[in-house]
């Protein structure tokens, strides 16, 4: 790929990787770097059939590649997710992450710092293929008196614009978490609502958890040991979601009730109280160690808001699923139908209310 040519495909790539057209002139370096690394990644793809024939391939990797294919097929056939050519190729990366994401937020308000792009709209993060570039961006934002948080990611979706490969970074996790990841990313390729990253991620999180449970129920039956582990993790996810949702609401209200000067002085105490509550109230109820590191993290607004993006209250998604008699075809039809709606959360709440009223009228 000639990364210096501003082709239609490269413009799409720039938008997906976090480049605004209005920034194109002043951030050509970012654009060129992003396009270059994505081009290298795409050119490194090996068809899955060929990868599986490689005699040097470890049995563990072979198993996980086959599992990823099985999960993709399940997502399409049993969950009604989009049929794509994703995950039909393999890329061996040099490290544990494919890219690095920068989150930012004001120090005295609990609200995302947003980057605005064509196609995908406003996003609460910006991606880089190189860790040092992500960290440099975080330092620039810190000079603007913003909180920042940088994290490595093992996968991302290009929302159907490219044929996403299976990445070696995706294969490092346990089998059921790989299944969850494949379903999660396939949700993004099926439903993406512009400028609604939190809603998109919460939907993908809910369906990833649900789909993984359904996959292993079909594969191993109701007495599956894997299902028991998934059930424990989903139990903890719900508890943590409830906990962090309520604490974020309280923190948001507190920021709005005090002056910025007072917020700067007292916010560390608020962060400590959240972690103390986690240790005393939530940790004893957890069945796994998935969230135990939360009490050790160096909290700031950017990090806390990343939890809002992925873990904020999922009850509405569960409620609609139940009201639709757990019919995934009807469930996905609803979300596909509101893809162009700028207020998906409101439409979800209205749909739930309508179904509840219909249910009440029949009793």
C-alpha cells in the first residue's frame, strides 16, 4: 500500500484509526504512520487454510485458530451476526498487543475527552500502533491538564471495511475468552452507531458474554466445567458493573456540586473511598480474581471512564433480551434497526417500556 496517497480506502483507514479529515494537514505524520502499520498488518495476512498447514505451527495455536473459526461460525449462524470474511486469515505479531489506546478526561469533570472523526463520529479514545506514540500523545494531553490512561489492545474491528484477521495477540487468552472476543468484535461489524462508543461497547460486551455462554452450552452441555467458569466470570462482571456504575454516578454528581478548585484537592480521597468500598463490599462476593487488581490501580478520571465505556450498567440489554423471550433474531433486528439513530439508549428504553406495557395488557 502506498501510504502517501490519499485514496478512498486510506481515508477510511485514517478515520477508523482516529484521524479527523480536518486534522489531515497538520497530522499527516499520524495518518502516514497509521496507514503504514495497518498496511503492513494486512499484507502480513496468511489465509487460515495455509496457516493451519504449517508444520511448525504449535498444537495450541492450531487449536485456537480452529476455535476462532468455530466461534465466528456460531456468531453468524446462531446469533444472527453479520456474515463477513473476518477471521479467515492469520497474522503473527511481534508483541502481545496490536495497538495502544489513549483515553483522556478533564481532571474536575467526569466526562470523556472526545476525538471527532468522519464515519465513526466522536470517540472517547485514539489508537496508535506503537506504544511510544500513544504515550507521547498522553504526555501532550497531560500538558493540557487532562487525566490520561493508555492501554494495549489485542484486537480491534475495522467495522467491515477490511477483512480483519485473527491476530496472534488474540490467542494468548483462555479458550472461552477467545470465543468472547470473536463474538464481541463480530458485534461491532454488525452494529455500529456513530458517536455512541459507550453504547456500542456495552452492547458488544453483553452479547460477548451471552454468546460465549450459549456457545459452550451447545458445545459441552449444561454440566460443562467451562460453563461453570463462564458463569462465575459473568456473575463477577455483573457485580462489578453494578458497583462501578453506582460509584461513577456518585462521583459525577459530586464533581458537579463542588468548585473545580475543591475537586482537585479532594478527588484523590474520593478515589480512595471507591477502592476501599471495593475491597470491603465487593471483593468478598467475587468468585474469580478478574477484578481484584482494581483496588491497586492508580485511579483517575480517564481510567474510571474507560470502565464506563465497557462495564457501565448492562441491565437494559438483559431486560430487552428477556422481554423478547430471549429470541436473538428479534434482539439483533432491533439493534440493527436503530443503527442510524443518534439516541440509541433512549430508543432502547422506549422499546423496553413498550414491551412491558404490552405484557401488562395481556395479564
